[in-house]
C-alpha cells in the first residue's frame, strides 16, 4: 500500500536533527527529480554502454572507454560549473597502446591549458571542476600516473634546424654532445630518429705505370625512420623495422668519423680506412680502403674497398649489424691485350656503397678495361635529415656512396675511370692518351665531406709522369631528429 503526503516544508520540532526513514529502509528520489542542499557526493552514474569512438562527456556520468580499435578523445563539458564531475575508465586495458585523450574544451586540467591522456593499461580517473585557476582536478585515479600531459624531447647540440613544422634535427659534422634537458614522455615524444654515417675509405698513392687501385668503400650507414615516411626511398632497406632510440635527460657524446687518408705519391703507399661514427648505442664502421698490388688487398669495413686486378673487393657490413650497414667492393678485371706490361687494360673495382655492391671493372656500360663504378649510397626524402646535408638528386639526399675504380689503358685511347656512387663517392681517374692532347689524365676525386663517400682511384699513367697521390674518403655525419611539439 502506498501513501502520499503533500507538504511544502518539513521542519524539526525541537533540537537540531531531523531523521528521514528508518534503519534498513531506503529513501529515494523519484526518477527525474533533483536535489539541492545535500552537496556533491563525489560519485558518478556509470553508463554501461561502452564507448568506442570520441564523444562529449556529461557532468555526473562515468564512462567505460574501449580503445582496442584505436585511440579517441573524450571531450569534457563546455563552460563547466563548480562541482561538475566526470569519470573515465579504460575498458579493454588498451590505453597504454591506444591512449584515451581527455579534451579540455576550453577549461584547464590540473591547472594546465593542455589536453590530458590516460596512458596506463586499465587506467581510470575522476575529474571534478573547481574554478578557472585549476579547472578540472583529479580526485581519484587507479594509478597516480594514469593521467598524463604530453611532454616532448628538448635538447641542444650541433646545428639545430626545424623541419616539417613539428620536428627538429641536430646535425653534427664533427664531434660534439647531444644534451637532452627533457626526455619527454609517450604522450608527446620520448624517442629520437638518427642517421649515423662513418667516414669513407681512402685510396693508395700510385706510380705513373702502376696498375691503378680500386675505389674506397663508403662509410657504414645506420638510420631509423619513425618520425617520417620512408615510402619508396632508396634508403628503405636500411631502416625497415628499425626502432627509434629512447633518450634520458643526459648528454650523449657524438663521434663523427674522419675520411680515410689517401696514400702519398708513389707505389706501396696505402690509403687508410675511414673512422667510425657513433651516437648512443649506434656505431657505424668506417669504409674499407681500396686494394692495390704494392699496397695490399682491399679492406673490409662499413662498405668494402674495391678489389685490384683479378682480386675480390673488401667485405661490407663489417662488423655485422642488421639491417646491413654497407656492401662489398667490386672485383678488378685484367684485359691483357698488349704484350707488355701484363696489367695493361686493367679496370679496377669500385668501392661498395650503403645499398649497392661496388661494380666490377669493365662493367655497367664501361668498355672492357674501364674502372668499376662505386655502389650507390642510401637516399632519404629531402628534409628528413635537413636539406643542406648530403648529395641531393631529384629531392632525395644520398649518403655513403662508394668511390670509383681507376683504369690503366695505354693504347689506342684511355677508357674512363669508374663513376662514384650517389652519396659522395669520388669519380675514378684515367690516364692521358699520349697521342691526343684533348684527352688529358683525369685525377681521381676525394669523397665528399660529411657524406661518408669513398675516395676514388687515380688512373695509372702509361708514360713517364709524376706519381699520383691517393684520394681521401669523405668524412661522416650524425643527424638526430625528434618531435618537439
């Protein structure tokens, strides 16, 4: 039986306490009725329909949010009043992978004019609006770190450039320190991409009638690509599956490898391998020097040096890393068409490059006896690591190209030396034709500075002339990229 009492005001007859109901009974407000004067209880009415896409919250309600299909945003009520309350819970324990963003909708959250995120697996948070100074404050959370604000990596060191609006790159063309003052967090950024290129290998000095040398191997190249789209760029094999590096608030020493020196003029004066470059846990090996009979076999390295007459080039990716940091040098080939000396018409192998093996002597369009081309380096979209670095071809920047091999061809006319690989590899030399003043000797070229390109071989001259000096490899480079806002 239900009874109804109709009154406007119930007052206490005496004393200061009025009791409604009795022990074990429930006093309920009718559906749709509201109360005043009792104050906020600090709780919400949880909505049992799970949210899977972004929505705007209503004060007094709690929401289960399922981000297993992707992250989304819960927008707080606009123009809130004091004591407004909203609660949010990670339904599927996926907020650590797909964050729940809490959109502030014009109000502050915990005193900050930034959106917040639930970052932890299974995280939950209750927010109560207080005032315009602090905005929405946290009154309850499953973990203290459930609600986070984006923080971004901040650092100094090297030459700093802003690219693609929200990213910075630090370019080191010599030794230095990458000093991290803020390591950021997962809601903003806490890792960095890198390009680490070692110095290219040098080539030996030659006598005028020596067999020429091979091309110097390019410096090893290691890189990651998490903050830019690698697409179909030539560097793609070297960065696929490679993770960016986490950072801490400390100084990271940077080593930029020098290019290997060229040997002094004359036979038997070997060139030098390139020096390694490094950043954090990443080290790229220097390029191998090229081979030459009086100076020794081609060396292994980041990329291998080009082989001399009928000899293999140096092995690349030494020491081994995955993906490979470089490739082997090409093989030298002898074409003894003249009776003397036995090494006439010799084309020597090109140095290996970051994404391509050095070519054998006499290959790739060169006539028999021509020097082998250097292997190509790795190419990145212009702007990924700064527009001013590397060798830019059709808006793709190249690093770590192998040096071109030399040639010895006395008659009837000289064949060309090998072309350096894209990414700073030097062009190989060729001798003069004694009977043709329009065909001067082409001296080999050094590798380009700050590309890790291999030095090239100078051509062996068929008639008395001054000995040739060897060519140096190009120095390396280190570039670090991260999101800063």
